């Protein structure tokens, strides 16, 4: 079960004017499950995306990059689960292109106006004929109130759907943000998330959309890790339908820009944290904060070294305050001139290590008390600067091994 993460409710997910979503059961890997989703965009929507930095990226990632580069104006997203269409070579590219052509023909648009996405098992042939066969049902199902079904349709090993909404006021306009994501394992985004879609009816100039996608990724999805593996299919797409009545936002430093960013980041951070809360086999949600560093980069190096250490993560699963493992991770994070005598370590309110050694007042019973909690904050002070960064992770349990050992069963 996920850590303090409830399934979303359909009535809490707000529609976005100019966007309709349809879901179908196409039997891509398993029968009788939602596994195909189309997102249909009205004309003049603004869109941008960021994608995995894994050099063995999936066929749909390659095609998304190509189609976005044409700047023809995206009118549809096509998403399947059950098959990642990664490690499938030229045939995988051809099959992904075929699905784009099929959807474009049905909608009366150009194939380059379709963005394809896939998630699931790697190195298996995409059953593109099943995707195409399911398109009519998905299009017929399209509705502005289908966000929950959409979130459920992109799940793989997720135990709950991930979806949130927020609103903001821009002058006399009330704008809406709604987003969905999926991910529970093979999680160490090096760009964005596993699959994530965040949409708003706000009006945003096309020119600043790429900056928005990167900003959202860097401050949310690029701060989460479950197991340190960067997926072949990671994609984050941000859409502005431009249906609101306010003047277009042309700068993120403007008054409207700052207000909208706050709402977008609220949704993005909740989606990212939901992935860690639903990490495969997770029993604990852990925030790793590193402060007093010389740069954001070195703070993140240390935070990820801790968050991805199997020894640290298994200690949290066992509620075992074997906290020397955390100090060891700090030491191998890659800061060559780090002075260990400047290091302080805290578990929530418990001061564990001071000046690089065990705090004289630290009691292991206090450490164990914190380790038994379902939500824990690890704070490391490097004592060498003014920068601070955080990442979110989970513990590593027996169930993680079971889930991944049986993934293709």
C-alpha cells in the first residue's frame, strides 16, 4: 500500500477547457483493463515536453521529439500502457508512427500533430494493431471530466492512480491546473517523470513553454527517486489550452507568471511525491534535505547518494537506526574537499551527529522512534555554504524484490 496516499476522487479533478480525454480497453498486454488513452486538444494550445536522458530511449520518445520540433501545433496525445516499445529498433519506430497516422486520420489532422507515449515491458513488440483497433472507442469516450480514468489508464505497477488539481486567480480570471502521472519503480528521473501530463487553461506564450517544462521538472520530478534507475520512456508534457480570458503570459517573472508557476508547481510536486509514496513495496516516505552546501549541485549529489543507497533504504525499512550508513553515503557522494568535521545529521528533531561524530546527547531509542514513523525527514548540514536542496524517496522492502522479480509474469 502507498504511504499516506489516497486514491484521487473524480469530482476533485477539475476539467481543463479545450481538452478532452478518452480511455479504452485495447488488450495491449492484459484483457479487461484500461490501457489506452487519447488526449484531444483544441486548436492553438501551447505545449512543451522534456524527456528521458537515457540514451536507449524508447521509440515514442524519439518520435515525440521529432513531432514537437516541427512546430505544427499538437492536437492529440496517444498513450498506451502494458508495452514500452523500447529496445524495439526500426520496427518499434515504424509501429509508433503507424499509431500516429491512424489517430491523425480519424481526427483529420497531420500525423506530426500527434504525440505518442508508451509504458510497460521493455524489448517486446508493440501490438500496434491493438492500439489502432482501440482508437474508435477511446475517441468516443472523450470527455473533459475523464481525468481519473486517464490516470488509471497509464498505471503499470502503481497501486493507486496519481492525479491532482489546483486553481489560481490571474486578474479577473480563475485558471485551473490538473495533472496526472504514473510511476512506482524504475524511478530516477534525469529529466522529468515516468509519464506525466500537466494541463492548464491559462494563456501562455509558446516561446516560454520550454522554460516552463524544464522548471517544473527540475523542481519536482527531478527530485524523486525510488531505485536509481532512469527509465527509457520518461516523459513530462505541459499543456496550456489558452482558453482563459487573461492576457497571455510572456514572462515567468511577471505577476501572472509567478502566480501560475506556484499553482503548477503545487500540482507537479504532489505528483512527484506521490511516485515516491507509491514506490514498489514502499512502507515509508522519506525527505532527504541537504543544506549549507556550496552549490545546489553538491547538495543534490549528497541527497541522492543517501536516497539511493540500498543500505540506507533497507535500514529505514527495518526501522533500524544504523545511521553510520547515512554518513558513509555523504562521504562517497563525490565532494572531494568535504570536511567531515563540518557535518551535522538530524532525523526529524533528533540531532544524531555533530561535527562529523556521534552527538554526545544522542540516544538510539530516539533514533528508533523516528525510524518507526511512516514519514521521515533526514537533514544533513554540510557546514560549507548557504545552498539547500531536497529529494524524496522511500524505503526498500522485500516486496520491491518480489514485484520486480515477477514483473513479466
